[in-house]
């Protein structure tokens, strides 16, 4: 058996018409109508090239692990293309029993005020080009990059987690209730 790695799996992913893509130093740059993003493939063992209106993705190796990494990379590229075309929306519900919670967006961060009667606001980070809009008892998080939108929603939900109390009784917080593959107002 040879110790030389061989490229076995390869796929050609078509670039949509409204999207521009380029590769430089194993970094994929994607630009579409909703914005632009990039993803680095420096630590991912795949070969990435642009040929015409297609992204050519090749696996390095023949093992199951290499195939799994290859398919994950393919999924990441398709998610990037879908995001810059239609975007992603996460909807969160504000839940409180006694103290009314207010959510405000200030200086690129989310401030959750009056959480369980606390005087200081709880502050969560907004990742990337994500937009956060509080509407009544809902918080709508939208953006072109799925990882940024989901990280923003996850950070907000974790920040309003009740600690040192029975979580079956104290249900206050912000909870995700809907995910959409398009930007909805």
C-alpha cells in the first residue's frame, strides 16, 4: 500500500447567477444581493478551486473521515450560497412571569433589561452583519450568514438562563421558537 494520499471524492457545486465567488489562499469569498461573507478552509483537508461558474471541491484521502469532512465542506458552501441569496431568520419569544423584560439594541449589542427585577442590564453580543429587531414580545434576528445568526440567538438565550433556581418554576428568559431560510420582517 502506498503512503501517498489520493484524491478520490470530488464534486462541482454550481454558483448561482446572483452570487459571485472567489478563492484566495484557501479562503472562499462569497458575495450576493444580501451581503458578503467568507469561509476559511485552511484547516479543512479539502482542495477548493473555482472553474467557470462552479466551485470544484476535492477530497484529500480515501478514509471515511475524509469523506465526512468532504461532505461537511460541501454543505458549508451550499449554506453560504443560500445565505447571501435569501438569508436566515430566527424568531425568539420573551417569556416572563412577574417582571416585564425589555430588549433593546444599543451599540452593536443586545441589552436585556429588568430580567427578574435586576437593575443592571444583561448584555449579549451581535455576531457579524446580523440585525436584531425587538417587536413586542418577539425578537427577530436576521442575517445572511447562518453561523452568525445562530450564534447571536444562542448567546442571547444563554445570557437569559436562570441560575440557582428551579428551572421548572422560573421560566423567564428568551427562547427560540422559529427558524426560517429566508429573511422575514
